[in-house]
C-alpha cells in the first residue's frame, strides 16, 4: 500500500476516525506461529491425557456404584436372617448384631450410590470443559494455519 509522505497506512470509514494498520514483521509472526504450534500440540497432548484420566475415573465410579449395589444386597441378605426363629440368647444377640450391621450396610450403600451419582455429574462437567478446550485449540490451530497459508511464513 502506498502512503503519501511516508505516513502510516490507515483504514477509512470507521465511525469516529481512522485506525492505523499494524505493521507485521514476518520474522516475529513466524516465530510466534512456531511457538503457538508448540504450545497447541502440548496442550492437545495434555487434553488427551485428561480425557484418559476422565475415562479411568468413570470406571472407578462404575465400580463404586457396584459396591453400593453389592452392599445393599448384603444388607438385604442379613435382613432376611431376621425371619428365622431364633430362640436362644446367642440367636437374640446375633439378631441384634445383624440389625446393626444391616443398618450400617444400608448407610454405606447409600453413601456409595450418592458418591457415584455426584461423580457422574462431575464427569459430565469435565466432558463439557474438555469439549470447550478442544474447540479453543481447534480455533487457535485454524488461526495459525491461516497465517501460514497467507504466505507470511
């Protein structure tokens, strides 16, 4: 662009005045593009590691859910023992102890199931954030690719 009197090129037609066009040094731009690519590939690798960690967390949550279900089953089995006819002091003591254990097992099962449900919500939120990060990385890659394809680097 030719500018009279060696001045700074400007874009006309903006409300409130004019805006000078930036002077882009290709060496600085290409260096920044290279650095950006390095960062993006590193970020993308970290994002893949995060996705793998979230997948492992999901497996742990499923195991926790199964623990809750199994513990609830144990509590029901212990409860079924109370239907037996226990007519001895040892049998009565066993029933009392079984009732306490059944209550604790039920509490543990509920805690495991609640924890699994909360963890699933957290996993869903992580998946959403991972999607946003992936979109940001893809946008940055497209921007860097645009600079490279414009023949500046």
